[in-house]
C-alpha cells in the first residue's frame, strides 16, 4: 500500500444513506479519511457527482453501490485524474432501454414511487425488498429492519428526485474503457436487479479490473454480506 493513502468516498445507492456502508466505514476509518456522500434532493447524476466531491481535495478512491456506481461514472467523466481507485458494487452502466424494456422499467419505478407517496417509504421498501435481497434473508428481521429504517429516513420527494435521475441516466459505456485506476467490480451471486452477467460486461470493458462474486447474496451486498464485502474492499484498497 502506498505511504500516502487516498481519501475513500463511499457512494450510496437509491434512497440509501451511510447505513448501507456502516460495516465498511467502521473498518476503513482507522486506515484512511472516509466520506459518505449525501446527494441531498438532487435529481441528476451529474449534480450528485458534484455534491459527492464537495469539500474533497486531492486524489481519492471511490466505493460505489447500485445508483452510486452511476454517480461514480459521472465523477470519472468529470475528474478522471483525481480517481485513485474504483470499486463498483451491484451496479450498471447502460442508459434506460428503448421500447418495451424501457417502458417496463418506467412502470416499475413509477409503481414504487406511487407507494412511497401514498403509503410512505417503509411501505415502498417492503415491496422493493422482494427483489433486492437474497430470498433466504427476507425473514432476517435485523437485516430487513435496518434496510427499512434506512429507506424511511428518505422522503418521497427525495425518492422521486433520484428516480428521475436514474430514468434520465446517460450511457456510461464510453467511460468504462477510459478508467485507468485499480478497479474492483463486485456483485451478489443472486442479484436480481443488477445480475452477474452485467458485471462481467463491466469488468470486460475496464482494463485490468477484477471481478468478484459474493455467494448467497442479492443486490444489497454491503449489508447482506458485510464481512465478505469489507474483505474484498480491503484487498482492493491495499493495491492503491
């Protein structure tokens, strides 16, 4: 590991906050300066990227989960020379698809938004979780409650803004081949939202990247399998 360690920025996903990275930030705090981004009520990925770097100076490493990966691509797009390392977890890179596939995504996200606005964020979360965690963990009350508590700290207005950002996401394909820093691509084996094949594509497009799959794990890898995720991130960070 380099004598001067870069600051480590953690980027949460849709409707998530620092709780999604709780295990990892606790483990890394003795090793490096740690910052968990807060996107506020921003409704664009580019603005989220700008907010994520507010107060951050010099070079930094990024660990990004889900929508946070999209934000990370915008950071790489705008400040590639400052990124010392990149860890992309349970994420994706393509824009919203044209035709029926894109309409299905729109309908699914709008259905969740309607629940959030009419019944509250925790009610939305109960529906959302069905595809977000490994089926075996749906009866894990501690895990489920921690995720629902986290979602409950966001408002439907913030959720709407972030959904808008995702529906209008740019294509990150041109960014991937330009990434030159040590990069870890990681996902849960049973991630139903951002499947393994998608991460294989990402890893294939980023020169020299490493792909790691976490077994018996869904989309919420940092919370579902915190020990395994922290171990993978520790190995990645050691190479920076």
